[in-house]
């Protein structure tokens, strides 16, 4: 037989570069875990999110280490564990205190080490703290809301904490941003937004993200939060811009570090940071919109 005929065929790669069955299964599983814990046991949601935060910190510090910069992992991990709980149980003051304490601990820990490259190591640790656990802290600030932390099970969804609903809407908008942007981009995408940073993101996909987010945000804010429709419109626009910015930020970091994915822990998705990137930028924007516009 000819060599060409006997050679194994290379697997076909989807246009968007994903293993779609694996991506769908993992995505649905994560969505059920996150939304289930959020609705019925918020403290468990804090625990699940903290695990994601710690894994994300590990991925980022591991990727930075490929450039010879080793962040002091022990104080950074302690900060990653402390900031979510501080934000949920103590509010904004607790989150800020945990950030400052973690940054100081990182500085002191690395200063006691005589190994060269202390400045780069400290900056890498503080960068990881501010990018992942600090920005994720705004999710827990939303979750506690004006009523404070919820400790028990939530069996009566008719009297759910408004903070839970706000976080749920934000997560649904992040999913809508990714899903509609992906579908429209695959079908109609021809004009890249930033080809040097993320060549697969197109203006057509961005428009699809905006349209899909509006379809979700406006009814959700009107019927679930009893807010004006323009609050949902502002939320949709803010979430799409913030989520896209988060995607670009992680893509830029990966490009600078020369890695394709932060890890391969999630089949079809890459690493945990490939799922957190949009949420990290979306959380402060959602918190600001709900705080400012929600009072009108």
C-alpha cells in the first residue's frame, strides 16, 4: 500500500480549536456544581470558589516560573485562602485587610530568602494576589449584600438573598458572553479584534456577545431583581466589555509567558484560569453597577 494511504490520519481540529464534547460536558458539570451550591448553600459556594482561586493562583505562579521567576508560594496561597472568606464574612474592609496582610507577608517571606531575584519574585506574588483572589473577592461582596453572610441551607428559593441572585445573573452573563460570542464568531467571524493577542476573537463574535448578554440581562434584572430595564442594559454592556477584557488580559499574559494554556486540568477548556479570566474582570464591574444603579 502507498505510504500516504497507510499513514494515520491527523485528528480534525474544530474551527474554534476546542474539543467540543469534552468542553460541553465539563462546562455543564461546573455550572451545575457552582449554581447548585450558590442557590442552596452559599457557604459551600464560597468553598468551591476558593478552591478555584487557589488552583488559579497555582497555575499562574507555575506559568511565571517558566521564565525563571519563582513567586513565594506559601504566603501567596495563604492569602488566596484568606481573601474569599474575609470578603464574605467581613465585607470590603476584610477583603482589603486580607490583601494588604498577604502582600506584606509575601514581601517579608521573600526578603528572608537570600536567593537572588527577590524583587521579581515579590512582584509576581503580589500580581497573583491582586489578579485572582482580590478580584474574585468582589463576587463574595455581592453574595453577602446588605444582609451579610448566609450560613445555613437555603431551601425556600422564594426568599433568597438578593446577593445570590446578583451573583447568579453575573455568572449567567459571563456564560452568555462566551457562548454567544463563540457561536457567532465561529459562524460569521471574519474581522479579528486583536489578532496579535487573541486571533480567534472577532468583532462579529463581540456583537453576538452583546446581543446574547442583553437577551439574558434585561429580563433577569426586571423579573428577578425588580430593577429598571436600563440597569440590565448597562449590566449587559459592562459584562461583555469586562469579560472580553479579561479574556484579552489572560491571552496577553500567556503570550508573554509563551504558554498555550495555563494548564490542562479541564478537558476542552484548558486550565482553571481559562474559565476564571472573564469572571475576574466582570465581578468588580457587576458589583459597581449593582451598587450604584441598583439604588435608583
